[in-house]
C-alpha cells in the first residue's frame, strides 16, 4: 500500500541506503491522495501533544496548500476567502459549541 509523501522523501530514503519505488500520480489520483493525506495528518494532529503539535499543524498546512494549488487557487486567495468568512461568520476563538 502506497501513500503520498513530501517531494524530498525519496531522496532521503536513498541517502539512507534505500531504493524507493515511486510513481507520479495523475491529476485525479493526486487529488484523492491529497484528501487521504489530509485525513492521515489530521489524525496525527489529534493524537499529538506538546511540541509535536506545531509540526503536525505544519503537515496539515502543507497538505492544504497543495489542495489549494490542485484546485487552481493560490494561498493568498484562500487567505482572503478565510478573512471574508471570519468577517461575516467569525472565527473559532470564542469556543462556542452549538448543541
């Protein structure tokens, strides 16, 4: 079973004496793999604690950036959309939970 990995992972594996078996995904496979990776990284974030949290958030962030690109959006556009949503609906800072 394979998984999507960061671009330099094959190089790192080779540097440590391994020989990775890799392939480049097509557009639809890539989108599906990114969504699967987002779930994987979100689960790792949920299980993280202490200093690990920042690294796991960074992993989720990198997957989100890739998802934005694959859907034709640059990150600045996503930030503008997020800002507009914050202005209209608020953020999650007040910890409001709707029962």
